[in-house]
C-alpha cells in the first residue's frame, strides 16, 4: 500500500536515478558547512581551524571533479551490472524502503570496518582520518581513490540482493547527510540517542587516537551494528583527532598520497612476497618482523603502562 512518504521517496529516487543525486548532495553539504561556520562566528568560537578547513574544502572540489569525471560512472556501471544478476528484487513499498535504509547502513558499517582492518583499504581511508581537528569540512576529506564508492566492493552486495540503484541512492543520500552532521563539535551530546544512533559524540570517538577509541563506532546512522559486533565506545574525554602517527600537513598532495606512501613503505620493507601480500590484507600496524603496532598491540601496551 502506497503512502505519501513512499510516493515522495519514489519520486526522489527517480530524480536521483536521472542524475540529481550529485547536485542534491553537494547543495546539502555546502549549506551544512556554511551553517556550522556561521554558528562558530556567532558564538565567537576560535577552534574552527581555518587552515585545515580550507584544505578540506579544496579537497572536496578535487573529489567532486574526480567523481564527476570517473567515479560516479564507474560505480553506477558496476552496480547496474551486478544488479542484472540479482538474486531477488526489492520493491518500492514501505517495507522495501525500510529494508533499503537498513541494508545501506549495514553495508556502510561493514565497509567502514574493512577500511580500518585491512592495509590496502586503510591506505585509501587514511586521508579522512588525517584531519587533526573536527568540523563538517572533515566529512569531505577523502581520497579520490574512493571513486564515489567504486572502491568499496561491499556495496555491490546490495545490488546482488536486488536493491535498485535509485533506492540505494536515496538511502545513501540520507545516510550521508546524517554522517556529515556527525562530524561537528558544535553539538556536545544528544543523550537519548547516544546508545543506539550515531551522533556527533559517537563519531568523535571514531576519529580519536587514544587507545580506547581506536577502531570504534563505525556506524553511520545506527549504533546497533557496533553494539552487536562489539565495537561501541561512549565518548568520555574529548578525543585527540588524527592518526596515531600524525601526518602534520594540510597540503592536498599529502592528504591524497599519505596513505599510499605509507603502504608502499610497508611493502618495500617486506623481504618475501607472502609478507607483501599480508601488508595488503592484515590490519594497519601489522609487521612482518613481529613488531606490531596494531590497535590490539597499542591497547595492550596502554593497559600494561
């Protein structure tokens, strides 16, 4: 049975499927950044980090160019090809929309966790975590190698399950808008949501470098996946943002290349091919000589100190 909401979502899906997704996403993102910047000025807060924020916005323009030129077409092409071989078909009815939002959120959690737990994908994701401050501009601090999601293979499972591309784009849009909001420091706590929904406080934890904050709170909208799989952590003291070994640069070249250079250094240090392969699939900080600096090793050292 159709309702006003499902009809509106179907209309939005049609527009997104015709190319409106990028324009809507860019418009919402820019508006959110301007509102947050205005709020900082109104409150006379001086912790905006002007230099890094400018770098993040320039990086966003670079991303927009690459996504428009290559990434979006590549992702859509692969998604539609997989969808042609789908196992089922999810309809545009109320339960189909509910399933679409749930599946997108689970795919985000799973993909995000893989980006933190494998060397190859961490090399791409490093760009996002290299920011040493936190505001909405950080949401656009990503690598061009994301290619609009083309380098995030777990999303193609949604096409295989039978989620039509327009429905996926609608679910992704609302998930991304909420995810952008979660990069603010302007909102301290939303107490009645903290345990079950991703909030700015929960996502600040995710960007923290303290041992207890490492590899926690992967969720974009819901915290149920983090609770279910044991990766949930409440914010206690404010996180120290960035990487365990800070990049210390706002140059676009460094933002885009730091992860690849790190991974190349790891590969070059390995004497055997199986060790080189291990650097691609093992967690960041794994070392072929046993001198590991993984999340688990850092946390053990912190507990022993």
